[in-house]
C-alpha cells in the first residue's frame, strides 16, 4: 500500500481505540451522596472530586487529539468519514456532558459545604449563647423557689427589692431568648430553603429550643408565685411589727412604773414621815394601787402570747422582756408585802417594849445615817459605827471585838453579814429594856447574898442551876470592899457589865 493508505489506517486505529466511554463516571457524578453528608464528609467528597477533576483534565488532550484525527480523516476523504464524525461527535458530546456534570457536582459540593459551614457556625453560636442563658434560667428557677426566712420588715423589703430588680431584667432576658431561638429558626430556614438534609443534632450542645422554651415558661410561672409569697410575708412582717410595737408601748410604761414603785416603797420604809401607823396606811394604799395595776400586766401577758404564737424572737423597740416584767412584778409584790410586815412588826415591837415614837425615830435616823448605800440593811462595819454613835463601848481591841461578835450573833443569827432594821430595833429595844432591869438583877443577887454587898460561890451554887452558877462564878470579879469575906464576889459590877453599863 501507499504511504497515504498507511497513515489513514493508523489514524483510524487511534480513533477507534479512543472511543471507549468513561465507565461509571457519569453514575458517580450524578450521585447525590452530598445531600445527607456531614460537613466533614462533604470536605472529604470535595477532595475526592478535586482529584477526579485533575484526572479528567489530564484526558483533555486525548479528546482534542481525537477531534484532530477526525478532522484529518475528513481532509483525507476517508471513505467512512460520516461514521467517524458521528463517533467523534458522540465522544465530544459525552466529554462535554461529563464536564458539565463535573461542574455541577463541584458546584453542588461547594454550595453544600458553604451551607453546612453556615449551619455549623449557627450551631456554634446557638451553643455559646444557649449555655449561659440556660444556666441563668436554672439559677433563676432555684432563686424563685428558694424558701426564705425573715424576721423583720427590713429583711422582707430587701428581698422584695431584689425580686423587683430581677423582674426588671426579664425583658432583656426575653430578647436574648428570642435571639437564641432566632438562630435555630435561621438554621431551619436554611434547611427548608436549600433542602439540606442535616444528619443528627447540634454537636456543640445538648440544649434544644424546646428545653429553652420550657424553662422560660417555668421562670415566668414562678415569678407571680414569688410575688404572692413576698406579699404574704410582707403582710406577716407588718403584723409582727405591729405586735412588737404594741408590746413595747406597754412594756416601756410598765417596766419604769414597777421600778418607780420599788424606789418609792424603799423611801417610805426608811424615811420618817409621820408615825409608823401613817407609814403603814401609806404602804397599804400603795399595795392597793399595785393590785389594781394587775390588769395591765395581764394585758401585756396577752400581747406576749400573741408574739410567741407569731414566733417573734426579738423586739428592737424595748429592752424589757416579759420575763423581766414578771420578775419585777413579783419582786414588787414581795417588797410591798415584806415592807408592810416590817412596819407592822415595828409597831408591835414599839408597843410591846414601850418604845416612844421619838426613840423609834432616833433609831431610824441612826440606821439611815449609816446605811450609806440606801440598801435598807447595815453591813458589819456600818452596824459597828452605828452602835458606837449610840454610846456602846466597843473598843478596838480583842475584848471589843468579842463583844461585837456577841452582838452580831444576836442581830444576824444566820450569819448573812447584814443587819436589817427590824433586827436593829429588836436589839435596841432589848438593850433599852435590859438597862431598866439591871437594878432588878442586882436586887435579886442581893437577896441571894442575904443583903450583903458581895456573894459567895457556895451561895450561887446553892441557889442557881449548876450551869448558871458556874457562869456567874467564872465572870464575877472579886469583891474589894472592906467588908468582904474570903472568896467574896462582886455581883454589882457583874450585873452592870452584863447589861452594857460597864466592862465585865
């Protein structure tokens, strides 16, 4: 064959071998696997597609070569040119279709990637804003359901103020809720508009719009409940405050009244206004007034009962408690009763001992003078000073101390360390009466002595009980008169010393 024929056959062979179609490529390019893919899967598909495009581009020269061969065969007037041209056209059409499908899949993959990236960003933004908002709602629900315990108006007002401040934040909180839900709605709009099939839920958070709305509804439901609870507690605290003031208004009058009466009774018992009978009359009038005051104490007890029932434990409006008032009231009743009894005893003592009102006044004046602290009693040193002022010979030596101890055992038998006015006048009345009977005692001893100026120990033992006889013998001084006998005893000095007229 000629060279022209050989060239013709070679071109035809190349052309024929290039006609095999890209098996499976069209099916792969038409696959809509990206519609259900996740963002990471889309990115993997894009890389795979980019590799396919690179491979496809590498075949572009072969397609162009086929077209050139077909053109050359046409120029050589190849006998089967129509068939070659048809074949070439199909290859070119198939190649163009493959390119179009590749372009469309690339665009679809890129579009889907952008949509999924947008959705991913929205998911992330939703998570970033939903998490703190969810925490805020949970904290708000906890605070709104918190059981509060208050004791004053100020405390409940503080809670109410804080609650009003919280309510003022609700509009802004609702805006944030709507913004968060708006993010979710934007995602839904993208999905609906572009028919994106989202695989799974938000990967950044487990919080969903339904949960946000449910908790928000709970918060809105709890707010009026908290309002009502605060209103009721405020009313209760107002009533408690009324009870406090009601109790305090009375206690602040009753407490000082009791103290004043105690002081007045004390003054009556130590002052010398009128006779003892006048003082007794005055005290009995006080006792009547005190008894008539009892309804006010009972009323205060009733108010105190209301305070206890309301579980009120403090009252800033008064320093008096019901216990203080009770103790003060009982002390007042005891004091008036004791003081009346003391005056009655003083009257009995005065009448029984024949003490004049002038003497009684003198005793009271001396007692009050040495009662420096106005306690109504004399301490040991005060009592000693009082006795000395009244003429008692209590020397500052062992003998004087012994005599004072004897007297203290009489006026303070229970060793309390103090001398009451009743004990004082009992002692003074006895001393006064004893002074009057000293002569009588000496006269009795004179009878026992047979009218002698002295007495013998045998005579005492014969006439007196043994213990009394030995007491006298031990304490009587020897008789020093010129008419004395051996062993004579001075009963006269003994009698006067026994009743405080001379040293024993």
